[in-house]
C-alpha cells in the first residue's frame, strides 16, 4: 500500500531535483528556506541549496549538472528580493572556505564569501587605502563584484585587479578587470560567472587615517540609513545625469508609503523596509512598482531596480468563497505611513 504522506514528501520540488544532482563534497539541502539568509527576511525556499566544499567542488558540480537546471548565486542577500514562491533549481551559497582574506604588498586576495567589512579591515590593518567604502556595504566580495558595489564616489572596480570564478560550463577561470567592462552597479563581463575570489590593489597609507575615514562612513550611514531594519539598501539606481533616486521618490510623495507591512523608509526614501518582518515579497515588489509609477507620472523618469528580484511569485490560491470587499476595503490599497 502507498503512504500518501511519503508520496507528498517525495514530490517536493527539492526532493525531486536532488535525486538528479551530481554527487558533491559540500552540502545539498532540498527545499531550503532562504529568509534567514536574506536581509529582507522574506520570500520562499530554494528548491536546492548548494554549499560547495571549495572552488573545485563547485566547478565539478556545474560541469556535471544538467543544463536545464537553473543556477542562482546568493551572497549575504543584502541586495536581493526573493519572491514568495522561492527559487527554482539550485541556489549556490559560498561558506567558510570562501572567506579567507590575504594581503601581499599592495594586493588583497579575498574569497568571494568574505564580507566587505572583512576586506576593509584587513586592508586597514595592512595600511592599504581604497577599501574604506566597503565598510558600509554589508555584502560579500562576490556580491560586490557582481553589483560593482560602491559608495562615496568609489566603487569595487576602482580597486579590483582580477576575479576568479566558475563558468556555466564548469571551468575555473580568471578575468582581468579590463575584460569585465564594469559600469554603474553592473559587471557585464562577469555576469556569467560564479565568482569564487577576487584580487584587489590598494595604496599605502597610515592605518590611523584609514580608520578615521571608515569611522566617518559608519557615522554617516548610521545618521542617514535605517540600518537596523529589514532592508536591502538602495532600491533603485540613480537615473543618468545628476538626479538622485531618493529625491525623485521624495518629491513624488512616496516617503513613508506602505503596502501591507512593506514601507518606503521615512529615514531614507530609496530604501524599502519589511516592517516587523511581516511583509511578503509580493508586497515589497508591488510597493516598489508603485514608487516607479508615481515617479514616472510626476517626472517622466523611469527608475531602474537596483535590487535583484529573484525567483517566482507564490502560486495563486483560489479563494474558498467569493470575496466581499466593498469599495475602499481592499487591504492592498496603498496608503501613507504613520505620519500625522
Ligand atoms: C543597509 C544597506 C546598505 C547598503 N549600502 C550599499 C552601498 O552603499 N553601495 C552599494 O553598492 N550597495 C549597498 N547595499 C547593497 C548591497 O550590500 C550590495 O549590493 C552588495 O554588494 C551585495 O552583496 P551580497 O553578498 O549581499 O549579494 P546578494 O545580495 O546576495 O546578491 C546580489 C547579486 O550579486 C550576485 N552574487 C552574489 N554573490 C555572487 C558570486 N559569488 N558570484 C556571482 N554573483 C554573485 C547575486 O546573484 C545577485 O544577483 C546596501 C545594502 C544594505 C542592506
């Protein structure tokens, strides 16, 4: 006789997929929740989460993986919105083996799983300037390369020498900065890679002066950003020219706008926040789209998402009975936040 519960378990997307995946030395987890791995603390699971033992394990896995299985990389999840239906296929996350940071002369070699803070601190200790901005970017080296993360007039490409990574065919390669063609928050020549490490170059300076600059960055961030909320930093890129996304959002009347538990931050209105960790990814995304709509209507400017939205929406659940919402009773109706 067939046990229907066992059948149901066997047919989760993750369990169905994991049976088809190559053997690895690292860890494969089916139906892995991602909420705790992302700053927004919302969204659905990965069909399978893969934490490779090292770069060779990752390369071999990709080489042997069926081409029809999608692969997504996650760093510290500080710039992603994972949709409520989760991420199809395999999500790769680089663990402790990808976190070493070594300084040699003016060069810093860092694993792609190392945090920006780790790199900035190691460079400061070695008396290397140029990495201070990473003090305020709460992601990994892999994420910083993929996003060409930056702040205070500097970005990752300014200090990068080369990246190492795994191609979609499973080859370990090195690419020099010139091959990557970095732009504002983009790294087109590395977009096909799972970055495993990067080499940077700084310039000699006094560690005390470097620390002062890092402290100033920390203080400025504390004053201007909602750091202790569930957020992913700037939601939209600044449009071309000298206009700032936050200013357009503010002047379009979106500061404090809410949808469910999603809110445009009162403190920094290019940040979306997940209040009380109760917003769905759908609410956050719809709120972002509403902001784009209002800015386009007011200024004729189309804001581009800086946040990477990943995965699939939650499957639609048919209502048990017809909704009886009267006019104005739609719980999703946008409204201003807590301001008087
Ligand atoms: C409070 C706050 C402040 C922020 N301030 C800034 C800022 O000043 N400047 C700025 O630029 N950003 C800022 N951010 C956004 C974010 O920290 C950066 O974009 C960061 O570089 C993302 O790194 P991550 O490891 O979290 O990547 P994730 O958010 O996990 O991923 C972002 C993208 O990078 C890709 N990716 C991640 N790792 C790899 C890898 N190893 N190989 C290939 N692709 C990879 C992902 O697939 C995804 O497309 C801020 C975020 C927060 C929450």
